[in-house]
């Protein structure tokens, strides 16, 4: 989260049209980085699952809005859990199924 002063600087500069592309790129992260860091993906199987989710978003199989809403839900509801990726996987699978998308979970991500 940006501090208030930095937020105002970026906002005013963006409105004025004087924001350099490097400054915009510095404040943004990729979806994969956001998911890996936010969900605390440590094991290789968890990172592979995140990579597969990002690939499905890029291919249009999963909607970005669905992934981000699920990400925010898991981060807020399970903020003290050490299994955020696992919870994210099951919640995303359930929501994707409701949207008509078949999301297969890797064998290493098991329900405990």
C-alpha cells in the first residue's frame, strides 16, 4: 500500500499526464508476483499452481476479476493461516466451477 503522500503524488502526476512510464511500472507488479507474495507461496508445487492460474487468465479461461476477488477474500479471511495457497486453490476451484470453468488442482495440494 502506498503512503498517503506518495499516493497523492502519483495521482496528481497521472491526472496531469506527466507521469513517466518507469514510475508507473515501478508501482505495479505482475499478477504472478502479487499472488505468490500475497499468498506466501513457498513450495514449488504452490508456485506452479500460481503460474498455471496466471496462464489460464492470460488465455482467457479464467476471468481476472474472479481471481482477484478470490485472492482478496483469502488474504482477508485467512490472514493468519500458513496455508493460503491451499485455501485459495479450493475457493478458486469452487468459484470457477460456479462460473462454468473446470479447474483441476495439482495432486500435491490436498485438503487437510
